[in-house]
C-alpha cells in the first residue's frame, strides 16, 4: 500500500462516526436532567417549571417535538401514548415538549393542540432551547425523541425516523417495565 493510501485509510478509520450512529436521548441508566419548560396544559399549566424536578420519581414519558416535526402521524402517536398512560402505571404521565425559538406563539398553538386532541395524561409545554436542553441529547433530525423515565433515571429512549401509533406500543411497554421493576 502506498503512503498516500495508508494515510487515507488511517483517516477513514479514525474519522468520527456519522451522526446517524449517535443515539438521541440520554443514556439508559442516566439521571434525568433538568428540563425547564413553560407548561401550557396539564397539572403545571401556566407556570415556568423544571418538569423533570416536578415529575421526580414518577413514571414519565418525555416526548420532544423539534421544529417542523409535528403532523398527523405525530399527533396520533401522542394520542396513543395518552390512552396507554391513562390505563398504565399509577401517576404515569406524558410530558410533550415543543423545542422552539418562538415560545410565545408556540404556547398559543399548544392550547389549540390540546383543544383538538383532548389529551388527559399529557402535559404540553414549550422550551425555548431549539436544539434541546442540556443533558437530553435531542436530535433535530429525528421525528420525535422519546425518553421513558422512572425513579429519576432514564429507562429507555426512542427516536424513530417515522412515527405513528404502532411506535407508541414499544414506549408503553418500556414504561410498564420500568414502573414494574421499581416496585
């Protein structure tokens, strides 16, 4: 092999992995990071809070909606999570967070989303950190990064490239497993 080819091979072998190989969401087993949001619906409505601190050890599904990733399949996914959580572990809830650089218009939009979907176990919130809050590893290219947490730790993460009702089943199973393991 020529020196040029050796150098090229070494460069390829030491290059960082493509972004597709990086798993969105925090690592399983990690402590749940702070999540400062403006809550629009749910028990925390009308307040700026740290949603993770408010949820503490309760079983929680965090869904991060990045700009341009909200559509009908995403709404059906959220509605399926809502229905499943309502039948699932005690005190379980979904916190859906819109990451935006325009929090005020987003808050108004979230009120419309609630009126349309009539969510019961989902709190809708806006976060002014478009790239996602520190410690959450949110990918702006994934449809909806979803994190299951219980007892203050990350139990599972999901970031399907396309999202719909069927994707909610795995998330709900992870929630039930996390809550069951903690008993």
